[in-house]
């Protein structure tokens, strides 16, 4: 009786094993035929026998589940995550080829989904897909780089900083070698996916002049982004340290120089800010923004002549640089304060009366000097109520009631201006100047 009982259990075990293999084989067969519903049913049937599976069968089961979760045109993020979880449990050496084949499918799915979300500016969700790609392929550090970049664009600074710090600690550069050769038939240089293909074409004598080129390192960009994030988080010292490191790698990166300059400005290091801007102008002498910023610094230092020089240079480079016109007018009108103060402190003597008339004339000259810059401002930006109000007050002060009225009311259609802003006519009136 005991022998019979043991024999019975053994038979039952054999039945279970047979059922496992049958369901797994059936699932694989239906997958090949693209009968995904039947494949899913077979996997579901096999799942009830999971506890009695060996390691190879369990891996085969998880591989099938991972594949099934990716079936369909609009695979959800939840299904993608389940596919990854199942894939990570596949560890049977005998399934390495099948696992590698599915790995390519899974990676391509993650990259395609991430890229599509980037195109829609959905950077936060894109980060999740690129992070998942790196999760299942730690050797492909470029996926972590993608995740960090999209995380920055999503405004998730702490997350992206952690990723960038990880990349830096790994010494990631993102430098890739590309392979080229000259096509004999076309005379054009062609690129190849790898060295083997390039060398095979050389051997076949269809191509000549094999060359290799390295892509630009991403390391300076990583450090620069870290610096920007540190600055965004208010950690200015860490930001400056990161920038100094980045500039060692790429000393003439204009954006990096300007970023460092802005950090110094926020810290009150005006001289350092100015020196960096001046250096930046040597790298890009045609940049109106740089000239304008130098003008601002010069004005803050009461260096009026240099401020004018920089503002005028900005206008020369960009005739519609409205803030340069505004600041030039402000520089001129700033002199009015001392004139008014002296006029108010004069007495009633004949000498004081003469001095008063002189100062009044000097004040009027300032107005005439400022008018062209303010009128140009209005021509470029007809909604600049402050400029219009200042013009109206100036014309009123010099007794020009016609122009005072013209700038008291900004027309709905703005103004018609000639190229030199010497003739300005309203296009019809309506909008009051705001106080």
C-alpha cells in the first residue's frame, strides 16, 4: 500500500510537469502566430502551476508575461512597468538569446515612448521611461543622461541633480566614436553603424579613406546644468564650484560664462560680473545682450560715458533693442535731479535769477536730448505707457501742448514712425495713459 501511494504521487507530479510544459509551449506557439489572446490564456493557465515550476520554467513564464504586457498600440505606463518587472525576473542562462531579443523590443519601446513625450513637452513622464531604460540596462549610461535632461526640463531639480551627480561620479562623457569612409561611386563621405561594416566596405573596395571621429563630450553640459540647478536652489557656492570645473573642460563656452556672471551678480560680486561680461564680449562681439548688460553695470557704477557707449553699441547691433533706448533716456534725465535741487535752493537776487535761467535752459537741453530715445521707444513698443507719460510731461514742460496731448493718449493702433522716429503720428486715438 505504501509503494502504491508513492507511485500515485509521482504520477501526479509528472502530470503537473507535463501540464506546465504544455501550457508554456502553447503560449510560445501562439505568440509566434501573433494569437495574443490565446497566448494570454495559456500563460494564465500556466500561472496556476507556478509554484511547481523549476527555475527555467519560471523564467520562461516571466519572459512570456513581459512580452504580453507590451502587446498593442497604446501600451499604458502601468503595463510597461509590469513588463519590466517580469523581464527583471528572467534569469535562466538557457533563455539568454530569447531574453536579449525581447530586451531590444523593450528598450525600443521605452525610448520611443520617452521621445514621443518629449515632442509633446511632457518631460516629467518622459523621464520615467528613460529612467526605466537605464534601470534594465545599467551599462547604457546615455539613458540616464536622457532622464536627467528631461528631468531638468520638467523642473524636477533635485531629481535631475541626483542623476547628474551619478553621471559625474561615473566619469560619463557621452563621447561616441563614429566611422566614416569615402564612397568611390558618389565621392561622398558616408557614415557606418560600426567599425566592422566600415572595414568590410574598405575590403570590398567600394569605399576608401577610412576615418574615425569622436562626438563632443557631454561632460561640460552636465557640469553646467548642475551649476544652474545649484544656483536655482540657492546654493551659489556649489554653483560656482561646478562652473569652474566646467570651464576647465570648455573655457570658451559663452553660455557658461554668462551663467557664472549672473551667479556673481546675484551674490553682489559686481567686479567679477563685469570682468566675465567683458571677456564674453571678446568671444561674441556681435551680441547686443552682452553690450546692454555692460551698459547696466557701467550705469550702476556711475560711469555714464561707458554706459552710453555700451547702450549705443547694443542699438547698433539691434536697432529694436528697446531697453537700450529707455536706459539711454534714463541716463540723460538722471541729470535733472541735481539741476532741480539747485534751482529750488536759489534765492531772489539778480545773480540767482540769472543762474535760475541758465539752469532752466540746461534742463530744457536735457529734455531735447532725451526726446529721440523716448520717441524711438514708443515706435518700437507703443504700449509703453511710462515712456509715453514721460514724453507728455516733457513736452508740457517745454510748452509744446500739441505733442504733450499726442502722448497723453496712446492710440489703439499705436503710432506711425519714420525710420529715425523724427515723425510720429497717431493711428487713431483712444487709450489713456495710465498713471
